[in-house]
């Protein structure tokens, strides 16, 4: 399958991240609506489908984050369970892929394989699974397995999980007889056959986001899409080359793995107007309270007495001060604090300005024309195969992009004007997976 | 005055048919203004010729319907109570208040080996665990008070964390800390349903007394049904328990109501008068054949007899059943403490 049009332009793949529980979701804006009502999900999904996006993407949380022993109350909080929302969205969309982030640590292969097969059946072949893992005893307090799975075991469990799930998905050929899967490994010991015949895609599309060496290797072996954090031209090209370079050893071609970094878009009537809007959005995203909280995560101590518009704290971090739970673990606090102080000094930044600078991600800021050109350049020069767009507003955050930028991408011949196939694998130019004939995993 | 008659239908379990098949059936049940549909489920691979996940099927149907209640079976033996609770809360959100939960357990060797987490256990132990799962779900649904989301720009707070609560459940098979990741669902708590046998008082009755608002009752005579209802309401000590007699629709489905669909309206009227129960749960064997007959023949005959409403008068499953929306247990506690 080629990802090019007859004219030879490399096609841009687009996905829509639902802006729910996230520090980048702006809830103070008058246009911000419910992050939980189904109407919000429906609006964003239909907008993405109108823009001929490949898929719609939901993140996951399994425990509310805490700071200082209390539930974190500054960001958008409260989200539905992903697969259930996507099954409902499958009824009100026709082509859009439906991607759920689901943890392989706090689920079991037989049940989850069945839930994804159900979504793939009900959606006519539009399911995707973003595989994540956790080593977090804090999250484990909500589950039977409870506590800690150490870091190394997370990927071995995830790899074994996917292996078992694939064996189950393969085990009931369409029109054929279900086979029994027997698997005995370090993490799972099961004997079962699938409860469903092949779904339209046989396997859901697999997405992976890990960035470590083992994460990249897992992606090269297993994933159809990498959700990358390397969005700039230079970092994107390096990541793209590295991950695509790993595919050959698994007998895969570069077309079989799509690299899609997260990106935000801010549009304006002029470059200056867009920059002004972007700055306004960033200040909405990083409130004075959020700026202090960002620093507290590193300092490991209460900093509420400091002025967010003033200089960085002169006190030192507490080495083991775990103020926050549910975020990525913070090591080398002194090093981070030193780097932040140097950055703030060099650029004359207040606490809040520093927090804004630190939490920036790949952004396309400009007029619709310049944004379309920049996105095209990223994809044309192999810094990415497409983007997972993260709007800042629920649910109207993609309206402008779809109305103003999508037509320009289509004029350039780099975005489809109509869906060509029925399944998400079709949209991504991925072939239908060949079910493996062997009886056991 | 005639007591209101509640009517619902069991669609069996969801074999691997296209989504439109299941949506069509649910829409047909809605056309008849039935209270709800149930959809069976199981994690036993040996159980039937292929089965879609029941929550998934009803979530899909939710987006294409607007009134009918949606009650999937979700088993508690090999699943995570936290996931079950959030999936059902989400079904309540996507249906705008029409979700329920039919609690069941997995007793088979096949289900245990398929999931690979534990050995089979005796039914009483599994039902005790199911009762714990229902308790956890209720606590998690209550764990966000209704007005927890405040969006207070002045203080930068999206939620008032004093209105969020830990479930803090610890039992022999699992513990759950909470709170939920899902805000309180539209119905507060989606109603819990359980199947009971009038002839056999077992541990399931404890679950029903403590957690259920809907009992689907197997009974072979109006007298047995009446007795069971009285006993259940006595044990529960509350009046928000609806007892619906299960009725098999296939001619060979056996007691209590044989005689085919033609005789059904009269039989239902007779039982409704004598049994003192709240209505009937019609169990289809071949829903594509039986459901149209129920909607186009049985329901109009009951309406003609003044026994059944013409349309849904409310929007939520609780509305249809005449069940009040409960307050969060934690909100009550807060007020008591003041």
C-alpha cells in the first residue's frame, strides 16, 4: 500500500485528541463545555470526521491525581470510560477510527481482547488500542492486582498481553471453526478461544507511546502507530529515522508504522494575531495556581507563599518530597531545579512564565495558509507521518482547523477529500493483518 | 385504580451480528414504550455461538435511542469492580440516564481458565463477592457529589475536592480506594437488577435486599410470586424494589405462562391482578420473531385493557420504574455533620 496520491504527495494522517482531563484543556473560556456529556464527544468526533481525520483518540486515567495528599483540583477532572464512549460514537459516525487508551497492567487479555473485538465489530472495523502500562502502586489501589509491577516487568507483561490478545483475535477465522488458544507464560496462563469470529480488522490498530529504548523497540515490533512527543522538525526527523530503522529486523516496511506526534494549532488573521492568541491561550492553560503547582512537583515542598509573577524560589528542593501522585515520577530534583533557575535567569522569566515555557509542546501557530504549509513540510520531510491534534477547548476546539486548514491541505493534495476505505486500517494504508495459523501463542 | 404494570424484555445474548441488528431490536422495544431491555453476557467461551460485549452493544444502541432503559449483564467474578463501575456510569452518561446493571457471576471452569486469574469457586462465595462488587459500584457512583464540578475561576479550582470521597472498600477478594474517575452518573446510581427464584431463597436474596432495585423473578404461580415479593420487600426494608416476573415467550419455554403469544395479554392481566408483583420481564428466545409480536400485538392489547401506558412519560430508567434518584450517601453525611 502506498501512502501517496497519484501526484506523489505524501499524505498527512490526522487524529483528534479529546480535550478532557488534561492540564492543557482550558475550562475558564466561555466556550468551554462539559468534558463528560456525550454531546461533547459527538461534536468533536463529527468535526474530525468532517475533516476526514483518520481517528479520534481518548486518553485514560484510572485514579484521580493527588497533591499534598489531596485530590488535585486545578485541571479538568472527571472522564468517562473510553470503550463505552467509543461504542456509542460508532453509532453516530461512519468512517472515523476510534482509539481507546487502555492499560495493560490493570486489565486481563481475555476480557480486553473481547472488548476490543466488540468495538471493531460494532464500528465496522474502526477500533484502535493505545497500549499503555503502569508501574504505579498508587493506581493499583483501585484494582485486584493492587500494587507494584516494576518497570522492567511492565513491557514484558505488555508484550505477553498483546501476544495473547492476538492469538485470541486470530483464533476464530470468519466462516471457520474457533481454535483453542493455550498460553502459559510468566504473566498469563490461559486456555480459551475467542467468543467472537474475526472482526472486520481482525486486530484493532495498535498504538504505542513509549519513548525509551525498550518502548521504541516494542513499537517497532508491535505497533501500527507511534504517538510521539517529538514534534519539531529536527527532533521529529531523528525519531522518525530511528524508529523506522528498527522495523526491518521484524520483517516490516516503513509504511507499516505511522509516526504521529501530538500537536496544537492556533490560527489567526495574521502571524502576529495568531501569536497573540497563542499567548492568551497559554496564560489560560497555566493559571497562577498551576504555575506554583508545576514547581512544587519538582521542589517537593509547599510553595504557595511565592508570587507566581515573581522570581523562582530561593529554597532548595526536598530530595524525597513526593507531593504529587499520579504524575510521572520525578528524579534528580536538584538538577532540574538548577536548569530551571538558569533558564529563568537567562530569559528573565517569572514563575508563571517559566511554567508556560516548560509545558509548551509542538505548536503550529499562524494563518491557515502558513499552518497548512508547515504541517505539509513536516510530513513531506519525514519529521512525522501526521499529527494527533490536541485542541484546548471542549468540544469546539477543532472547528476552526477543520473549517479553515483542512480545505487548504486538501487543495495541496495531501489530505483526502473523501474516505477511500471503510476501516481504520484502510485510512492508514495498513494491510489487513495476516492471522497466524498456529494453534497456541 | 389499576396498579401500573411494568413491562420489559430480555434480548438474550448478543451473538456476532451487525450493530444494526441489535440497534433495530432496541429501537423496536422503545417503540413499544417498554421500561427496559436486558442483554445477557458471560465470559465463558463455551457459552453460545459467539457473543459481543453487552455493555458495548447497549452503548451503541444508546446513541440511536432516547427513552428505553438499557440493562446489560456484567459478571463480577473475573472482572475489575472499578472498571465495571466506570463502564456502567459511562453507559448512563451516553444514554442520558437510561443504564442499569444485571449482576451475575461466572461459576464455570471454562471461564476461569479463559481469564486465568483464579480457580473456580463455589457459587455462594461468588455471590458474596458480587454483593461486594455492587457495594463498591454504589460507593464509586456516589463518590462524586452531584455538584462537585465548580469551575471557580477566582481560586483556579475546577472541582471542589471536599465534594469528592474515597470509597475505601476492603473485602476478601478485592479492595478499591476511589474516588471514581467518572463524575456521578445522571441517575445518581444506575439501578441494579438480579435474577431470583421464588422457590429458592439463597444468598442472592441478600444481594437483592441490600443492593437491587429490580428483581427479575422466576415463579410458577401467582401465589408464589406474591409471597416472594412480600418477603423481598420485608428483607430490603424499603419500597424502592420492583419485582418483575420472568416470562418465557417461546411456546416450549415452560412455566408459568404457556399458551403462546395470543393468550399472553389475558394471562399477564390475570397474573398482575393476583400476584401483586410490579410487572413482567418477557424473555425472548428468538427476538427477531418474538419481539415484533410483543410490540405489535401484546402491548396494544394491554393498552386496550388500560394496563399499560401509551408512551414513556419520563426520560430515565428510574423515571420509567417510578424510582427516585438517590442522593449521594456522602452528601447526606456532610449535611448530618453540620
